[in-house]
C-alpha cells in the first residue's frame, strides 16, 4: 500500500497520518508544521522499503526451503554460554538447561495425570477420550461475524463476572475499565496469540485484551483460561494495579521480567479455578491443556538449544505432547529458535509463585492472609524471582511475628 505503491495506506503510514491529523484537530499542532512532519515521515518510511523487500523475499523464497536440522544455540560459537545467559535473563534463576528440561518433562507427566483424573471424574476413560468428545462437540468451523460477536460477548461477560469474585482474594483491586477486543485487521492472523495492554495511568485508555478472530474457531471452553491469563486476574489486572503505583521506583511500573509477569498470568489461570470462576469441567480441563502447552515449552526450548534437537523433532513434540496444530507448532518452534530461553520464563515463574505460596501457607498456618500475599506480589511491580522470594520471606517473618 501507500506510500510504497497503489492501494490503501500501509498500516504505519496510516497511523502517522491519523495521529498527526488528530494533533491538528485538537489544536496542538499548526497545519503547516503538521504537513512538514508528514512529509518527513513519508521520506523516512520510504527509506525502509529496501529492507522490507529483503524480508519479504526471504520469507517467500528462502524460508520455505530452509533446512530443518540442528538450529539451536549450540550451533553458534560460544552457544552454550550464550544460552545459559539467556536462561538466566528469562527465568531470573540459576537453573541449568538440564534442570529446566527435567522440570518440563515432570510437569508434562503431572498435568497429563491430572487430566486423566478429571476426565475419569467426568465419566470418560481417560484424557484422550475427553479430547475426542470435545472434538465431536466442536467440529471445525471458520469464524464469521456471528461467531466473532459471540466470542467477544462471552469473553467480556466472563471478565466482568471474574472481577466480582476478586474481593476474597485481593485487597488491591483493578480500578479502570477492561475490554476484550478484536485484533486490528493489519496484524490479525489465524491462530495468532492473544495479548494484553495496560491502561493509561489516568485510566482514560482502558486495559485491553486483543484476540485474533479469523481462521478456525477454537474449542469454546478454552476461552475462559485465556481470559484469566490475559485479563483478570492476569495481565490486564496486573497492569491496572502497576500503573497506579505511588511512591515506588518508576521503573518497577514500566519494565517487565518474563518470569514474573508471565508467571503471574499462569498462576492466575490456576487461581481462577480456586475462585470457582470456571463454569464447567470442560473449562477446567482446558486450563490443564493450556498448562500442558507451557510445560512442553520447557522441554522444547531446552531441547533445541542445549540438547541438539532439530526443528522437526521440536515440532513433532509440540504437536504430539503440547497438543498444538502442526502449523502452530512450527510457528511456535521458530519463535523459540529466534528467542532462545524466552519461552521458559512462563512456567518457571508460575512454579516459583506456587512454591512461595505453599511456603507461606506452611509457615503461617492460620495467620496466612491470601489477600496480603497477592497484594505483595501484584502491587510490588515487576521484579526478578530472587527478589520476589526475598520479599515473600520477609513478609512471612513479619506476618508470623504479629
């Protein structure tokens, strides 16, 4: 599109023009100055065209035929040390690749056993029989306008209801609006991952969860866990509380650590079960399905970068064990290849938060205050897990002395 050629404006160009025009409309920028800025922006965007063309050519020609052999950090000079540093950065722990790999395999086994138990409680032989029934009840269909409206209506209603359940679990509650909306057309893709944005500090811009509503409609029971993760009590709530922090270091409210932020969001999925937010067994089963996917990530990421797995081996594991469609599995694996260690922070962070809660409950007994524990975690701002553990231990000691 424009300014590169005919057709509608490219997304970046349209955004520049719209925001500049709004400044003029609001009386914050003279027209002449706005026109000059738009001209400069156009030249800057045009300067990017050769780079865009190289990326497009690579994606169209080279990527489909790229070899799928060993592609991890071990293939690079100094790769072992590099990957160890990436694991430390993303988990904020000293766990080795071997330890993370073993943790992932143990978690996969535990979650599959929990799924079997839940399926049997619901009258099925095992988890595979439950999955088969879900597939029978929800045959493949493509999104249309009616399906999109149904998804957004149910998601927003679930988030609104979950907010009413927070009182017994949190002293500090979200104060601003929270919306579930469709991903903008320019970035919407089939199977795209949902993501959250925090509200503005004054609340004039609400927190939002963006969902991709094109392609095949997923199992409707999976929506509930996704909203717990991205919205309430996950990322949207986390962002709402953190942008309203007063008195603490500013960087704590605007920076993030994968293990802390994503660990909280995975913990929030489990907390929704504790809060009785899920409407039925299927929703709880799909919570375990989502957790299984995150556990499989630990195995795949470390397999690729520390154990010499090929891309195809990783894709097969993610498809068969992580239960992701083959296209999604390959997309996920290529993400892990590109961002070594990033995918490990999610599950490691969740496990640490659950460990700290169990420690607090065991040491405090009847003095354990779930509201105080959650407020300590979510209102403290993003932090390394080592700092979080120290703060929780201090909170335990203080609570025990009361």
